[in-house]
C-alpha cells in the first residue's frame, strides 16, 4: 500500500492525535491508579504503556485507512459517487 507517491493523507495524522490521547488516558489512568511514584520501575511501566498506546494508535489508523480505501474502491466500481452531490 505504501508505494512511491502513495502516502498517508494528513487527515489520518490529525485523527492520530485524539486516538493516541484517548488510548493513553485509558491505559495510564485505568491501570496505574494503584501505583506510587517512588520507584524507577513505575516510570518504566508508564513508558511501556505509552509505547504500546502509540503502536495501538498506529494500528487503528492503518485499519481506518484500509477500510476507507476499500469503500472508495467499491464505490468507484459500483458507480456510486457522493463527492459530486
């Protein structure tokens, strides 16, 4: 899918920010409430949650991109056009 000249549109990068924030909030404050911040291990746990949230957000964005591109291809194939209305 990512060949020369075929890049991820900017709208998906704009979607990435709120998705990343929501997933990070859910992962951090849904599971780390009971930790105290007095040991270095807990900071590593927070960093791990942030990295996995980043990866999960990228997976969601790629999945959304695939679904939208498949729907667009099917719409062109079937002659459905909602852009010219």
